[in-house]
C-alpha cells in the first residue's frame, strides 16, 4: 500500500513538472501528508530534499548536436567560471544552499545580492546557478569565489549569483529564465535559435570577445529549450542523455 501511494505521488509530481497537472495542488498536498504520516523516511522524501549538481558534458559538442533534430530550439548562455551552487526553498523560504562538493554554504549564499530570502512559490523549489565575482579573468573569479566559500573572505557584497535552472522545474528554458527573474534572481544573458547550425556562429563570437563580455567565462553552454525533451533525454537508456553541453576553447 505504501509503495503504491509513493509511486502515485511520484507520477503525479512528474506530470506536474512537465506541464500536465492531473490534480489540484491542494489534493496533491493531502497525498503528500498521507505518505509522510505513513512513511516519512521513504525514497520520495529523500529524493525531494536532495540537492544535486551534476557536471555538464563538454567533450564533443558537435557529436551532441548531431543527436538533435536540425530545428531543435536551443538556448545559448555564458559558461560562467565561478562555483556551482544549488539552493533549496521550502514553502517559499530560503532553506539551504550547497556547493558542487556537497558542502552546506547557506550562511555564505544568503549574503549574496540577487539571492532572495523568500520567493512566491508554494511547492518546494530547487534552483541552480553560479556564484562568481565580476572580473573578466575567469581564473581569478573561480579562485576568489572558492576562497569566499571556504571562509577565507568574510563579506559577500562583491559577489554575484546568476541563476539559470530550476532543478525540479517543469518549464522550458525560456520560460524558466523569465520565471526566475520574477522570483528576484539575476539570470544570464541568453540567445535562442531554432538552427543547430548557428551554434558555431555563437561560439566564434565568444572566442573573438564579442559575446558575454559582462561575465568571467570559460566557454558557452548550449541547452535544449524544451523541458519535455530534456526529461526524455535524461530518462533515455541510450548513450545520448545530455540536454545541455558546454563548449570551451
């Protein structure tokens, strides 16, 4: 019985996050409370509260593009060189933040401008972004940011947080960036194209110093815009599971 309820909740939550809400938020919350009362330590609650920052593939972007349809809508964003951060909001309030290494850096991140302490979202909300310092040299940004997170620098006033992903979201990338702005986050400058052939043009513009000059970058990131296609690739059993790719020098 417990497994059946847990599986039902997982399915409903998954459908909600791809834009296919099958029941109301109120009914879903009641199911969650029922499961919490019966089995608070089940996998669903462990996974729900787990923040994860997987790396972004960066070996062969041309091979990645070859796995996509030619008219796949893509976003082009800066690959900011700083420190990856995941932030968890619970019932609309800042709950905790972790670094790529899994360290709790909540007391550091809450000091950063453009990291709101509350957001207008009822359900649990997990975002990903990059903490950096506004310096054109990417290696400098990464080093100083790491020092700040390891308590070698006290104030967070000089740092920036750029938010670009809702880890448990159901919106397309274009909608995600707009929604994050409404929540009070700073989001990256971005471009969108329906032609995979144009990726090389953006790459060359970045290499020549014409693109994303406001950030300390060590590349650009291309992302599949469709959240439905992102999830399909993530859950695929094939070797082509990536939906975002970093292009470096």
